[in-house]
C-alpha cells in the first residue's frame, strides 16, 4: 500500500470482540447506580423518619406546655374571681356596717331627744303654765312636694294642770316671681280644718299630718304661734328653717 507523503497516518489495531465483558461492564454500572439510588432512598427515608420523630416529640412537649399554661391561666382566673368576690363581699359588709352605724346614731339621737323631752316635762319653770313649742320634723315622701310633719307642743311646769289653747302654723316662702307668700297649714293639709289648731293637754300634744306644697312655691321657714287660754294665758312664738328629712 502506497503512502502519500505529508499525510497523517492512522495506526489500526485489531482486537478480539468479547461480548461477555461488555455486558458485564453494563451490569456493574447498573448495579452501582441501583445501589446508590437505594442508599439515597433509605437515607432520605431515615432522615424523614428522624425529622418526623423530632417534630412529634416537640409537638407533644408543646401540647404539654399548653395544657400546663391553660391550667395556670384557669387558676389565675379563679384567683381573680375569688378576689373580686371577696372585694364585693367586703364592700357590701362595709356598707352594711356603715348602715348599722348610721341607724345606731339615729337611734341614739332619737333616744337623747326623748330623754331631753321627758326631762323637760318634769323640770319646773318660772312660768306656771309653762307652754312651749318643742320639736318639729318635716319628712319628704316618695311623692314630689308631699311632706309629713310632726310638731310637739308641751307644758313645762311644776304643776301640770290641763292646758287649753290654740296654735297657728304657717309656711312662709317665695313664689317664682320672688314674691313672699305665707300659707296657713289648713291650705296645705287635709288634716287641719281651720286657721287655728286646738290645743288641749296636760303634758304634751302631737300635731301630725301631711301637707302638699303648691307648684312654683319654694318654702323658706315655718312660723308657729301657740296661745294658751285662761287666767294665766301665755303666748309663745317660734320659727324653724325649712329643713327636710328623707323618709
């Protein structure tokens, strides 16, 4: 075979064809690929199971903590409720005590007034007849401008003979235009029929009833004049500011 000068010459080598070795190489490669794939699969599965186990354990722990915190919160809510209830009980108890104190003070004042009243009845005065105007109470009712009144007229003397006389009872105040106006008790109360209230007693006499003030009238004071009749007749006057008690 002629060789052309200046051209590249390829060297050829003839080898024997061995199909068995070629197939063995392919098998080994496939086996390696399969082995690597299986190893990756099982490793990934292991990692997934491990991560899932950790997550499950953490979830259980968080649930336990949540239950503990919920129990703690419920305990705190119960404690707050108990404190609120205790505070309410203490407040009501304090109000009850204050109410009892007020009632006791009012009762003591009433008893002291009664003692003073009866002591006065038994105390002699320079005036043989001893006619005097005692206490006056005006008490508001649940109806606007309706008031209960109680007046005590008494005899302070060493010799308590039967006293007779009469009493005038007037409520003085102002109309809406500022004009001074005086109303006799008979104009305000159905319990009185005349300008003069009859008196007849040995120790004391109560004058009680209910009066209704007219609209537009603002009371300022009550003026009283008591007169006894007979040989030792006397006349006494007394004025009370408009002080109303609550029923």
